[in-house]
């Protein structure tokens, strides 16, 4: 036991003695790397590789990238009806009169909208929550667009709500929370069939499985019995 502790301690001191922060010859380079490494899944070394790659590219290419990001940040809108990311006040899906606005599919974010749209199996509207309830990450119902969804249900403009969140604990918690909120208003609530493997993210599902899940949706109450 003592031997093990000594080995761990030695290892720790070895790491501490050999730790050197990345030293930059340019403050400008250091700033760019620091900003790049803020992105998810990008460590300092990957950030440095990306920044050096950008530096090798023609100047107008790097300028186009930074301008696209700035324009996206400044000008992007969220659809006032479904909260999806949009260039206009009402997104293309909500503005399309050929779609059934009384059938609403509840999803986490734009990636799920894109995944379901790719199946060409759904002609209703969406409601984008902007995340899932996750107490571990400090995300509560108030951080999502649940209130506006409940208001829509209350106003009687929805016949059926399809829960299409990922089959994870957070997804199920969110479904259940919304279900309890809208239960008094007696609308049909369904959930996509469990064709998607439990724990998988919706965006990674293949189109056939996802399309079938939408077509074979089941009443939400049934999903409670099977779990
Ligand atoms: Zn919309």
C-alpha cells in the first residue's frame, strides 16, 4: 500500500517538474490559440495546429471565415414560433402553408430538425426546446422554451405533440416534465418509436430508422409502461 502511494507520489512530482506551459513567440498567436481552444473537443495543441493551418491559407480565406462567424453571430434569428435558428422572423417550415401546424414535433435543437427533415417523413411543425432538462449541468425547465410550448397547447392550436428527444435519462425527464404540464389540456401526446438505440443521440441515427420511428410513433403513456 505504502509502495503504491510512493509510486503515485513519484509520478505526480515527475509530472509537476516536467510540466511546461505552451510558450508562444507571439501574443497574437497566443490569443488566437486561446480563443480556438474554447471550442468543444479542441485542446491547446489542436487549437495551435488549426491556427497555424489558417495562417498558411490565403488571407481572403481566413477573412471569409471570420466574417461568416461575425455575421452569423450578429444577424442570426430564432423563429418566433418554433425557436429554430432562422434568417427570418418566421422560419421556412413555420411559414410553409402546406405543413400541418396542428401537429408539432418537440426536439432538442436544430440538428434534430435537420435529421428529421432529411427523412422526408414529417410534414408538421417543430418546437425546438434549446436543450434538455439536466440538473447535473444546471439546466432547468426555465432555461428551455417549455413555457411557450405549454402556452401554445393552452391556446388550442395543437392537436398532437410528438416527443422526439433522445432516449437518454435527460430526454425522458424532459418528456415527462412537459407531459405533466400539458396533461390537463387533453391533446394527443405521442413519442417516436424506440427504433433508436437507447442512449444514442438523434442526430447520428440513420434516415431509415429515424423515418420509421416517426411513422410508428406511439402514445406517450405506452412508453411509460414499457420502461
Ligand atoms: Zn419556425
